[in-house]
C-alpha cells in the first residue's frame, strides 16, 4: 500500500511578514531620543519665549492704557486740585469740563464781596455740561480757606441751562474779594475723581461720584468705581508742586503688573499746570 505524502505544511514566513529585529528596535529608540532632544533644546525654549513675550506685551498694554487714562485726567484737572494720599497709592483731582473769562468791567461784570447771581462771559462762551454745574474761581488748593474747591469755599452752582452760555446765572453766597485775580477765569468743574491701587486685591480702580471732601479719602466711600488694571503688584504716586510763583507741578506715576511669573513696570511723569 502506498501512502500519499503529507502536504498540510505551514509555509515559511515571507520577508514582508517578518517583525522588527532587535537592532531595528534599538535604532528606532535612539532616533526617537534624538528627535526629543532636538525639540527640547530648540523648540521648547522658543515656544516658552513666545508665550512669555506675549504675556509681557499684554501686561504692558494694560499698564500703559491705565497710566494714559490717569495722565489724561491730570492734564485736564482744576489747577491746584491734585493731591496724593500719604500711602502714595491714591491720587485725587477735580476735572474741568470747560473754562472761560468772566467780565470785570463791560457787560454784566462779576461782583466780588457782594451776592451776585448773574455775570457775563468775555470771549468764547462757557459750556455748561449738566444741570447743577458747579463753578470754581482762582483755586489755590489746601491751606487757603477762600480758594479751596475741595471745601467748596470758592465754588458756586450755575442755574443756567445746559449748553454754551455767554451769560451765567448762579446761586450761592458772595464770592470773597481775594478770588478776583488775573487771568479772571471761571471753571466749570465736575465732582472729584480718585485713582487708587489695592495691592491686596491686585487692582487699580477709578472712583467717581463720592463728592467733595476736605480731607482726601483713601479709599473713597460711596459713588461708583471701575477697575482699570488687574494683577497689580506694585504702585506709587508722587506729586511735587513748585513754588506758588512758578505755578506748575509734576505728578510721577509708577505701576507694576505681574502674571504667570512675568512682571513689567511702567513709569510716567505728568506736568500739571497750576496757574489759577
């Protein structure tokens, strides 16, 4: 009896079906390590630097915007109305919305020393921006009882309607004779504004609507507030006023913001015209 040869044999694996050899696996591991090393040396620092630069740019923009806002209010402030708290973290001012020259001889001159409820404007009219607009004369600031707008000693209330006015009606007591002085200007003023840094909260806030106070509030109570900057890590305001005859002052602002390990510090000096 003849037997058929067995044909049920498993074919040998082809080259396409063969797995990785040990040498090939080692080479892959080595190449992967080289790629990771290149990425860590060249790509990661560049990426980190990009994000750090972006963070600094955002902080710089935020601080610059806040300082510009403060500077804009300072340059438009009533002469001798800027004051800085002893903490050096709060600055206050009285905004001016309009100014004009009042009549001293022709037309309906403004009388001092007696109650006068109406006077004329010489030249460009005075803009009354709101009902109950307050007017100030010859402001000399703290320490001058007859000329300190924060105590309202040189402030009266206009009853003229909103708009440009060449004749001003007002209420109040007689203006002291000492307030009649060149350049004979009357200022339409708004309620005081304060900028204050709170380092515990990391904020720079603008306060309005809290009213006139003889002593600078730090912080102001009441009114409304708006945060200008966050992540505040350091802040300093200083005010150097020159001699009365020179009539100018210099406000120095310093603001530092910190976020994600990045800190930027900006400084700005603002010239303040203190000629009443």
